[in-house]
């Protein structure tokens, strides 16, 4: 017996195009100045080692993925200072950045940070600029040309594509040898989790929701603790088997649909952000004007809309002023899995709940 389920958000189900028009490196017109890694976190760790940032001073935003950045900072015994992220995701960086390196995050892939990046480079010619494009995969186009002012660009794949992992570090002034993809234990667990979720969504009554969620958690934990830094074989296969142009098109279309239909509705309840020209978003961020995020997330979950939180404060011990929106932001899924009817349903759920 089967019955149809529809869930919005969460980890990707396993899928792949058999013959995409262009493979990953061809689509993005990459040269030999990039390296693949098992994750974006491992790519960032490599940059810290390559730039010899151990015991150095690093300038980071007061809004970021703490669970990724802080362990790398601690591992390298870095001295850190913070700069402010405003409510529109613009950055307040001192004209003269007294640090050895600075991390700039491209939040949600919706803005253009070229102007401030070029200003930082002009005023701080010797600083190492690390552009974190984990939330902006399609900034990799034309060999990362939009971020040419940065020393390094960091990317991650599994939030954009149906892939168990994968990350990339790019430096347009260096060249690297090809690193072979390797076999890993988390590949098989991710594929199992992905297929379990697919069966669950197709209505297999013997499949319980917790079974695929647990498998995805196991895969993520194995990836996080993986000592092999090379990209896995399945991750490399998956990024080369997807129609990247269609993925970009659908994400843009879905984002613009929500923005257009929520703009007037949102004025008293939450803040929205217009998608800048030619940008491909990760999520559709909403900042609630009242502090009722947990209640809101629970209500959305009951209606099968699963929204991410960027980012949880896990074991956060720094006495700094966090952005006002830190406790009020939610991320709405708008990825390539969803067509027009799906977006109408998501819109209806949001209007009923927010």
C-alpha cells in the first residue's frame, strides 16, 4: 500500500541526470587553480595551513557558521576579532583591517560583495582575503571571476546539489595538481538515507521518517569526522551528473516568486531581501519582526515545510554583540526540487503561518 507524501526542505533525495550537457568543471569554466575536498570545512582548513595562519590574527563576521569556523580557529590557535553584519547582510569592516586574514561570507548567495571586496583589497593590499562562497555555489562561474579580489574562494556542494559531500578551494593565482576522488564509508550511508527518504516520500508505509533522518545524521557525522580530505567518489560522480543550468534557473525563479508574492504581505510581519542581478540563491531568508521563531518553525514543520536556521549558537562563549536578527531569521527552501505548484503550496503555508 502506498500514499503520496510531500515534504519541503531537508536533505536531498538521490537523483542524477544521466547525460548533463556539461560536467561540473566545464560548466563553471574552471582552470587548474582549484582543488576538490571532502567538504567546505576541509577546504577552509587547507587554506589556513597553506597561508600559514597558525597563531595569526583573523577578522571574522559576528554572524557565521560557528560550528565550522570556530574549530578551525581553535585548531590554529588564532587570535580573532569581529566585524559587524547589518540587517541587510551588508558588512561594516574597518577601513584599515589590522589582521593577517579576513573572512568574508557571501550570505545566502543573494548579494554582491564585489564593491566592499575591492575596497578592502585596495586599502589592505597585504591581507589574505578568504571569500566564503559556501552559500553561493554559482559564484564559481567563469573560474570565480566575480571574486578575483580574494586570495581564496571556498565552496561546498551538498546544500546545493544531491551529493553526500564535496568542497572546493580556488586561488586564481596558483595552480594545483588533480587530487583523486576516494572511497568513503559515508557515501554508502548517504545513498541509503537518500533512497529511504525517496521511498518514504513515495508512500512506502514500512519506511519510517526517523529511519532516513537517522541515516542522514550518521552520514553527516562521518563526513565531519572524516580524516580523508579528498572528495569522495560518489560526491564527484554526483556533481558531474546534474544539470547545473536548470538548477540555477529554478532557484532564481522560485526565489523571485516568493519575493513578489510576499512583499506586500510582509510589511508588518517580516523583512525580505530582493535577489541581486544574476545571483543564484541557496535559500529564501526571512527575518521575523517579532521573536517567535521557535513557535513559527514548529508550526511550519507540522505543515511539512522544514526551514533551516542559520546559524545555531552551539557552545558559543564569546562576549560579542550579535546581529539583532540572529534569533529571528529563518531560511525557506526554494531549491530545484520544486516547481510552480510546489511554490504555490509553500506560499500558502507561509501566509497561513507567518
